C-alpha cells in the first residue's frame, strides 16, 4: 500500500538518470550552453537597443525572444546544474518554488509561440502592405503586440497553474528534472479530469493558432512574392522570412519531440533530456540565426570590431 503525505511543503525531484561517467560531460554541456545563452541573448538585446538603425518593429519585436530565453533558462538550468551534483535523495524543492518554476517554464513555451506569431504579423505587413507598413507598425502597435503576446500567455498559463494549486497533494516525488504543471497535479490523489481537459484544450488551441497563423501568413507572403516582379521585395522577403521560419521550426520540432516521447514511457530518460533541450536549443540558436541573417546587426558588429582594432594604435 502506498504511503501518502498530504500537502507536504517539501518535494523531491527525481532529476536526470545518467551514469557517473556521463554526469560531468553533461554538466559541462549544460553549463557552457547556459553561459552562451546569457551572453549571446543579452548581447543581441544590447546591440538592438544601442544602435538606432535597429530601432525597427522587426527587431524590437524580436527582443521579446532574447528576454524570454534568458528568463526561461535562468529558472531552469542553474537549479538543474546544482541537482546534477547532488544524490537523488538530496534533491529537494519547496512546493512554492516548484509552482514558480512550473509557471515560468510554461510561460517560456507559450510566449515563444505568441512572440513568433506577432513577428509573423510584422513580416506579413512588411511584405504584403509595404506602403502602409510605417502607418500600421507604429511604436504603439509594437507595444500593443508585445503586451498581447505576454498577456495572452500569462492568462492561459495562470489558469493552467490555478487549476493545479487548488488540488491537495498526497505525494512528494516529482518524476522530472524540473517542475511543470503535469508533475504538480500528478502529486494529487483527487480527480484531475479538469486539469487534463484544460491542458489538452490549451495545447490544441495554442498549436492550432500558432501553426495556423504561420501557414496563413507565409502562404499570403509566398503568393505576393510569386506574383511580384520586384526583385528587391522578393530578396527582402527571403532574407527576413527565412530567419523567422527557421527559428519557428526549431522551436516546434523541439516541442513536438518532447510531446511525442510522452507516448513512450520506456524512453522517459530521453523525454527528460528533450524537455531540457527545448529550453537550451532555441535559446542558443535564436541569436545566432538572427545575427547571421541580419545585415544591420552584422554592420554594427563590424563597426564595433573595427573601432576596437583602431583604438589600441591611437
């Protein structure tokens, strides 16, 4: 018979099940990935806010991604690194800390979708209505889109976690390397039908809206490019839209892989690793992809490095 501990303040994290030989290589990989995420995302955000030529709607909306990547990884990775060096019997976390981590984790995933959706809208206006772009994509519109992206995510995730924290807990083991909504409501011995129903509806609505908006936007952009003889417009569309699309596909592939692995309990260790990589891979690739594709950012960096080379000889 299972022993129950009701509404325990302290919970235990199962963590990653890795061999002793793999702990330190994996630790170093996560550690340096986190350092790179922090440096690269902070760097690209500083570049955009510093260089006035980058004060364009496309780059200002993109700044939501570095902030989201920094927030999502900072809540997850440092705690994960500490737990990797501890034996499983000492991986404790308070219930309230677990709720905060779960909320931030789901905010990260949801905001990744909503931010890329508003970026798709920006690209649609720029390519399909270039003459009206300046009047539509004003500073007020950028602020409205940003607030909407974060606001919608906050409400959806708030309801998701609100339904979970109402439940009484009777278990203390989190069978994951970090806290998420499913791990929290599985601690309860009460009915979680509403949680499962809302969670499924939430996932379906988010993915349908996200994929639907991207497909619709890029279909219209493709039609405009195919019917237009303006080579400059087509080149601009190819450069900016390919960057956005690559970032979106990387995020969706990581998310779908984690969801698919839930169906195979025998691969639970791979699922755990995949959920961590869902945070790390997009956070690492986003600044690289935008940095490589953006001519404006390349120009800023080339000026910066040239000035540093000149300065010592002066």
